[in-house]
C-alpha cells in the first residue's frame, strides 16, 4: 500500500460524490446539459477517477482549464466531450488537441486562425466553443470579433462551432446588477450573431454560483465544479442543496513524546508549552498546503479589517480560526511554527494515543500534491473505478 510509504493519503467517498451529482440534478431543467468541470485535478479529488465515476452516472461532458489536464482524462479512457477553457498557444498544442478530439475554445482572432490552419492541414474535424468577454477581463472576444471569426470559419468544413460561452465575474456577490449586465451583453451578442445567420447550439454562462442563484441563466448547459466537490462557492446562497464533502486528508502520528511545561516547540522557539502534554509529530507541513492561505491583496478597507480580525482571532487560538487536527473524532491544536514537511500537535496527557494513530487534517484540497494517493471508498472499503469500456482500474495506492 502506497500510503505506507508516505504516511499520508486522501480518502474520497464515491457515494458522497454521486449524492452531490444527484442533488445538482434536482435543479437542472430537461434542456440543460451538465458540464462537469474537472480542472485542478477535479479540485483535488483526482480528475481521471472522478471523470470515470461521473461518466458511469451519465455525465458525458467535461471541462478543464488546460490541454495537459484534458489529455490526462482522455488517456484515462474517457471518450466523452472534454472542453478546454484556455486557448492553445501554438500549432503543436492545437495538433495534439485535435488528434485527441478535444473541444477547443476560441477566445481571440489568433486562436481562430491557429485552429483554422491546423484543422485544414490535418484535415480533421474539430468542435469549438466561442468565448465572449463580458466583464471578467480574462479570455474572450467582443461582438465585432465574433462576427469576423464566424465569417472566416464558415469556409472551413472541418470546424464545427458547437458552443458559445462567457464567464461571470461576481455571481456569488449579493448585488446582482453586474452579473445581470454580463448576461445581457452575452444575450445581445448571441442575438446579433443569430441576425447575421450564425446560430450556435450550446449557449452557456453558468458556474456553480450562477447555477444556484440565477435559474434563467442556465441556458443550454451549466459548468459545475465547486458544487460537485460538495462545497458552496464563497458567498451566501438561499438555495440549499443537500451536498456533502466526500474528501478527507489523513495522516498518522509518526512520533510521540511527553513534554514538560515550559518546553519550547518549533523553529525560533515559536511556542512555549503552558502545561505538560504529549506532543505528536505528523508528516504534514506547509509543503502539503497546511496553514497556507491564498494571499490576495485585501479588496478595500472593510476586507482589510476582516482579514485583521481573523489574524487576531487566530493569534488568540479562537477555535474557528485556528487549525485543529482530529484524532479519533476529537480536535487538538497545532503548536509552534509549521515546518516544511511536519507539524506538532499538543494532546493532553490523559488521552490514549500512540505512534501510527490516524489523524485527519483540514487542508485546502486543491493544494494537496498529486503524488499523494487518492483512495476511493464505498462504505469504508476501497473500490476500483471503471472507465467507459468497463475496464476496471486498480486505483493508485490501494
Ligand atoms: C472554474 C470554472 C467553472 C466552474 O466554476 P465553479 O464555481 O467551480 O462551479 C466554470 N467555468 C469556467 C470558465 C471556469 O474557469
């Protein structure tokens, strides 16, 4: 078992993933397709196995950010559609994508020319989705560019314009006006394309937040990532689906010692023990994403204050804002500065623990390295997940 080489692994409950899919389907209209977004290794859950699992449940359209992510899923035996959100940068990438029947995004005139050329040269068909820029400032074209792309691509019989989409900037925010504005721009552009004779079958603009808050924006497809992983997007939502988190990061105590009050723990003597206690070492540190937060600049003064308050609560060990590690269902605090690959836990003297005991650690799923085994469980037992042909794969680490 691979996890015994690492003393850390991830457990994913496949029935919980299925339950999340079922919960999402309750809000899905007949005409709307579900595109399962499996970027960032399916938000840390393992893209290939989650794709297989969802395919078994009837999901037949996937999306990722990058070519490499799409190739990994394709090589994992998934023949369903895979849309790549970000543009290909050169001919080699387009070639690889077309050969592997990936669905490509055209977000600029450059993308359009590149795909046009390569598909002619290979004489192979390719499905594309046009990306419309409506206010995120990332990828996409304006109305004029879209018309010109549609006009030039209609000469190329190898290119099938299957879809058109945009991406919302602040759908989780309480103020709907910016999102509604983006939606109106998107619909206007679709109207003007249609007036020019270009009717594109699959129109989509909804991520998880849009899906929950704006049913009229579901259109022909919704692109769902966060909800499938059992979480709500940041923000407040009136819709309450019955979602659950399928994901647990686990490790083991690798060393244990009783320490006296006054003992210093960690680099720079970062913690001084107040009481005698047991100190357990776990093989998990900031290299695994422990205690790391995304370092965005505060968005204005209120946000700055919120961040400061959190830091102060963290400083005073307030339970909601401190890191606690669970052992046998009870939570214990981390002590001292977190090491690159290790951390220390303080456990009272009267608690029976020993080396090898399992610990559960709250980590940001998307930061956990891909070489950490993902183990898929049903009713607590490891399962194999089949690909489209029914080939059963031995899941890594089992
Ligand atoms: C990540 C992403 C999604 C999915 O967003 P969630 O909020 O995780 O559901 C949809 N569309 C695009 C373009 C994305 O980058």
